[in-house]
């Protein structure tokens, strides 16, 4: 679980334009492996959080960075 939280925080930390760009690139892959599907799932969630609550997302990323130091 800890690993996925870190990955989610990294995805949110990329910012909305980078997340959308990466989603577009990964959606072009014709046959998606399990890792690509999971990455897309994580990016969709990050995009949702960045659009719905950008202040909370930024705060979460900052808190996780402090914890990981």
C-alpha cells in the first residue's frame, strides 16, 4: 500500500498537463500490459483529483514529501 501511495503522489505531483500528455501517450498503446493498465488507472485518478481539488492535491503531495524525507 505504501508503494502505491508514493506512486499516486508522484502522479499528482506531475501536474495536470503532464498527466494528460502521459494518458494520451499510453492510450495509443494497442495491447496494454498489466503495468500500463495500472499506470493509466493511477493517472486517471490523479487527473480527477487535480481537476476536482487542486489545493488539496498540492497539500497532499507536500505532506508526503515531508514524510519521505
